[in-house]
C-alpha cells in the first residue's frame, strides 16, 4: 500500500510545479489566443498572432508549439525550444517574419506569428497547439482580410413576361421589371438582397423570389442577383409579389463577418410606369368613398332646398 501511495505522489509531483508566491501551477495550457478578427486589405502592413500559454518546469524538455492554418492537418509553423522555429508552409514562407521574438522567456520567445504583406490568401482559421509529454492544449480563431467590391451596380429595366408567370391572370396586361444587382471583385463572398420600400414605409425582402449566380475569378467573388416582377395596381388575384409605381427599390450589399454595408436605391423609371395613371388609378380608389360622400351631401342639400 505504501508503494502505491509513493507512485501516486511522484506522478502528482511531476504534473505540477511549486513556484514562489504563486502556489501550484498547472501543466502546459493556452491562456489566450489573440488573432485580429477583421482587417481591410491594404489598411495594415502586418499583423501579430499571439498564443500565450503557461507551462511547468518539467515540461521544458518536451515543449512544442505549432500553428495551423484553416483545416490543414499539417502545421505551417513549428517551434521546439531551445531550437530555432521552422516555417513549414510554402505560402507562409513569403508572409512570416523569421525568428520573430516576443518577450524574454526562452520557452515562450517564439510563440507568436508576425505576418507581413497581408492579402486575402491569409484569410481563414488559425489554430495554436501547445503540447508536452504531460499536456496538450489547442485553440482556434478566425481572421478575415476583406476586399471591398470594385463594382456595385443596380439596374432597373423593363422586361418581357416570364414563362413562370403562367399563374397570373391573362385578362390583364402587366408591365414587367427586371431588377438586377451586380457585385464584382470582393472577398469574402458578398451577400446581396433586393428589397422594396412601399409608399407606406414598409420594407419587403424580395430574396425569396430572386435568382443568384456566384462565380470565382482572379482571387475574388462575383455575384449577380436578379428578380423579374410585375407592376400591378393591387390586383387581389396576384399571389406573388408585385411592385407599385411609388415603390423605392434597393440593392443591399454586405460582406459576411465584416462591418461593410452598401445600399443602392432607385425608383421605378417612368419608362415602365408610364402606362399607369397613378393619380387616377392608385389614388382614385382612396378618393372614391370621399367623392361619394360629397355627392350625397350635395344631393341632400338640394333636396332640402327644394322641399322648403
């Protein structure tokens, strides 16, 4: 029994370290991982990614620090103290400052990555692994280097009746509008939505009735979102969205996980609303009850004057 207790005591002792005024210190463990979350391409010359960790004295003979990029199981960077750090990735050999140091502790000296010549190829998930023959600690964070779109266009043009409009009433002609939002030369993949603001101030998202085409070319994304909709005068037989002449149309562009946002707004052009008499048709329905009341009032007054 005494032998078993002795073995357990030795095992516990080798997994902890007594430090002056600090009490018991655990084995190798990542304390914090600092990775810039969002960087606009061209706004910074470099970035430091820091992996701060603790370790016990007995682990100094087996300590290893490795960095990984995205989901590649092979490390891009490795440091086994007291040797010099190694850059293991061809991509990062052009972007890492060799032998970069941080602090003065010989067992945490080369823990950080110092990136230079930043571009979108360095955008992705970064993981730090600190291990020894006693402990293994792992942490990950995302860094996005984004590029704002070079081209952002919103087109509102007349269109022919689409084949998918067979369900609409055939006893009435509709003016059709092609709404197209184009975004080119951005990273990461942009998100574009077509929306409408009605004369009452309500906003309707038309994404459900839009089609989208995404392409990748020369290291950036290109996207086109379009919707073909009719202009109607509140025809109750139409079950799909339709536009009204006073509507204001929008193309809303965002880049995922960034603060970038642009909204391009356009009214319906007269070339597609010219056949609608908005004063007599759209507002006429609202004026009809009022006109009837006035007419009834005039008839009543004339009748009272007649019988008097």
